């Protein structure tokens, strides 16, 4: 018998946990359902018995109500007959209204056949009684003796019916009393059975729960407790006995814990070996000083690299505070700050001077990292120090070289600016007086000679401008002032400026830019116009006589505007294409056939690339060449100003109102040129001033109609003179035209920002100079 129980227990233990769980849960659940079912049955029987009793009471109540309604109705009729007061008829009317409803309520409740038979007899008698009372009521309303005899007969008949009704109702009441006693006994018996059923169900459910608890304890709880004990032993590093033989999940877990115990022992041994190898590895790193600190900053470990870098052995330094590695001036603050940063941010890195054991200093790269245990509690810090003194010296050398290069670049820029000024100043006199002579001399031979002087001078000026632009681009100092412009406007403006060049050679120009009327580009207007003019000029110079020049524009992919400039020249040979954009390269069939510097294409490509675009030869053949400019379309068009047509200034306007001109210029040749030009323009008196301070004094004294101002003056800057003129109430309204050899856009913008009415560059274009005089005086 014992063997059978043991076998049953073993079979239960071998079952999977899911099946055992279902067994443990379902056993008390089934018992509970049986108990609940028995309680439900007992309750239903009890309710049925109680319903019988309630029905009996309801029938008795209806019988009493039936009797009461008849009695009150009869009494009401008698009261009316005796008094004639209609108020006595209310009970009778109530009986007429409610008695049918009473019968309708009673009939479904009566299940006893004897009572149903009595009800079948009583119901017609009741309605007969009501009819008699109604007849009696009608006769009582007639005051006649004959009627009184009839009333007596009716009363007698009603009395007979009423007596019959009373007998029948009394029999029903007695029968209902008997039924009530029987049903009450039945209800008591049913309640006794219900109590027995409930007790039986409770006992059965209790037995099921006890059985489930026993199964839970033997099959799961005790074994889980054993597993918990094994887990604690495993956590403590103690060896575990062999797992139990059961084949369910808990048995497998027990065996797995045993395997884990053996595996952990092996891993522990491997970890000790790994830690030893790591220690040897750290000690073997000689370029990095690696050591650990406790939370107060005392050294707790020390590798060979730290010993090599700092000179301390492990025996000398362990237990000492790491602040001794810092210079005396930093020792009180810097170590504490490093610990605070590492504690807050987890890591602190920096560079600075450190001190070796022998007192020598070295430049170190230091990384301090906060260390935490598995619970996140701080354990201390690790530090990695690297001697980068050599790298520091190399960086300082590179920095010094960079500064020297920057100084050289600045010197180069200053030299270029000075070179521009020094070239433009004599060219101003050469070209200016040549223009004046051209205006005064009518001799054809002399006119031809002057034309050669002007052509050569302007060629030299163009060469100087292009050389300086390329030098600025290569030095990274090209100043661009980009703005959002209508591309079609700039293209048409460039074509209008190029038409006079095309007319002598009979080259026709076709423009097709209607498709880009609403396209805007972000470019430097002056530089963009310069590029287009260079390309148009080349397309005209290297075109055939009576040739064609076509300018078109289109939107390419990725919001790029493509501008194509095509000619009908002889094309560019393949062996010369690679030199096309080289400075000073002129690739025409005869380099002397056309004027030029050979810098136009090189400078144009540099300028377009500085504006985030590109310039290239897109096609060439014996029938012509096409150059394509690509520039990005502006990203934002909302701020684009509407197209404005420039108002033309009538240069033939009267020249009156210009009586006195103050010319602040330190170069005598330039001053003489301006005086000669003004003499041919008007009868104005020219007041010269070669110093800026003198010019300010003369402006206040003479209050001239116009001031011509050079920027580069011996004593003070021309811009300072301009500021003082605009700050003085006596001179602020006098128009000032700045004439400078500094042709940069920066100089022009500064002058206009300080209040100059116009900005002209040397060498002066005399016609343009005189036109500007008229424009300024007209304003």
C-alpha cells in the first residue's frame, strides 16, 4: 500500500508544472463549483416554497379586497337611497372600476382546482350583485310608490345574492387558510434540505482545498524552498549537491543550478587568471600611467607606466594623495576640481603641467573616470596619464608657424592694397589728362595717339584689377556681398553693356531668358555682372564677323540656374582646352589679334566658385563654343525686392549752382587733373587742401557747394574727415564725393555708410566724373 502511494507521488512529481498547477487549481475550483451548485439548488427550492406562501397571501388579500369592495359599494348605494346625497356613490363607482381588475389579478395566481371552481362561481355572482345594485340605484332615483315596491323586491334579491357571495367567499378564505398551512410546512421542509445541501457543499469544498494545499506543499512549495536555499548557496560560492531526480521543470532547474555551480567555479578560476593577465597587461603599458584612487584621492594601485612617467614606485606612492603630482601653484585647487567634475559628470579630461618625483615638469593629458559598484555606489576613481610634452612643443611650433603665415598673409594683403593704390594714382593722372587732351585737341593724329594712350592705360588698369582679384581669391580675402537678385535683370544688364562691343563687328545678340523671369539667385551683383561681361566680351572678340551670340538660361536639376553663352566662332582646339582657365593664357588663333590679359576666364571661374557656382566649357566645335555658368537658385524669394527700372539721369541738365568746390587731395597730379576737369565743366572755384585737418577747417570757413575727398591722406583718414563733416551742423548738408585709389567693395560701402553721396575710383573716367557731378548737384 505504501509502495502504491510512493509511486503515485513520484508520478505526480514528474508531471510538468503546468499540469500540476492545473490540478492544484482545478481541484478546489471543482469543489467550489459543486458547493455553489448545491447552494443554488437549495436556494431555488427555498424561493419556490416562499413563492407559494406569498401567492397564498396575495390570494387572501385579493379575496378580502373583493369582499370589501362589494360591501362598501352596497353600503354606498344604501346611503344614497336614504339621503339622496351622491357622495355616497363613490365606493360603488370604485367597486365597478376595480372589481374586474381584482378578478384579472386573482385568476393567474390560483392553481388549486377547488379554488378555481369557487372563483368561477363567485365571479358571475359578483357582477350580478353589481347589476342589482345598479338597478336599485336607478329605481331609487324615481320617487313613485310603484317604484318603491320594485325597490323592495330588488333589495330582497340583492340580499339573497349577497348572502350567497358571503358563503362562497368564506369558503375560499377557509380553503386558502388550509393551503397556507400546507405550503408553510413545505417551505420549512425545503429550507431544512437547503441547509443540509449547503453544509455538504461546504464540507466538500473544504476537503478539496485541503487536498490542493497538500499537493501544492509536496509538489511545489517545499521544492521551491529547496531551490531557494540552493540559490543562496550558489550566490555564496558554496558547492551544490546533485539535483533531484524529478523530471519536471523544478527538477530541471535543480539540476541546472548544480551545473551552474560547477560552471561558476570554473569561471571563477578563469576570472582570477584573467585578472592576473590584466594586471600584467596594465603593468606592461609604459606609455600610459594607469592608477586608481579612493574617494578621498589617495592612490590604491600603480602600474609600471605611471612609475616610468612620474618616477615613483608603487611602494612609495600607494596611500599618498595624488595632489603631489601637480605644481605647487595648482595643488590646492586643481585636484579637488578634477575629482568634483568626475563625480558629477562621470568623466573629467584635461591637459596641464604635472610634476615628477625629481621635480621636473611635463605636459600631461589626463583622464579621470568615476568608478561605481554594482549597486551604483561610488568606489573611487581611475586615472590615465600620458606624457605629451613632445606633442605640446610640436603644436606650439605649428601655432607659431601659423601666426607667422597669418602675418605674412596680412602683409601680402597690405602690399596688394598699397600696390593697387600706387598703380592707380599715376594711372589717374595718365588717363585723366589723356581724356582732357582728347576733349581739347581736334587734330586727328593727336587724337589717334591719345586713343593709344587711353587704350594702353585702360588695358594696364584692367590687368592690375584682375591680378589683384586673383591674388585676393587665392589668399582667401575676396569680399563678396551677396544679395537676392532677379537673374533675368542681371543678364539683360550685362547684354546691354556688351552691345556696343558687338556693334563694330556686326555680331548679333539673341537673349532667351523669358522662362526665368521669376527666378532669383543669391550672388554678389558686381562680381556676377563682371563674370557675364567677361564671357560676353570673349564671345564677341573671338566670334566671326557678322556672327551670332546667343544668351539663354534654364533651370537645371537640384535648383541650379544654368546660363549658356554661345558664339559662332572657330571653336577651341582639343589640345588647348586644358589651358583654357589658366591665368595669362590667350588661346585665340593669334594671341595678338585681340586685346586681352588672359586673366578673364581664370578670374571668372574663381568668382563663380566663390559664389557657390561653377563655370565650364560645355561644348565646342568648328562652328562655335558654349560656356555655361551654374549658380544656385535663392532658397528664399519672399524678401526679393520688386523689379525697379533705374531712372536715367539727364546729364545735359544745367550746371548752375556749383560755385565753390573743396578738393581734399594730397597728390598734386590728381589735384591738377580734377581742377582741369572742373574747368571744362563749370566756372566753379576749386579750393585745394592736401591735409584732412586743413580740409575740415576750409569746409567750415567757405561752406563749399561740393566736397571732393580722397581716402588716403597724410594726417588723418578720409573716412574720419567724412565723419567729422557729417557730424558738424555747418557742413553736414554739403554733398561729398569720395575719390579713392582703393577700389575694393569694402571701401565703397564704408564711404557710402558714412554719408558720401557717391564713390569714384582712380583712375577717373572724366566723362563719368562729370556726369556724377551733375547727378549729385541735381539731387
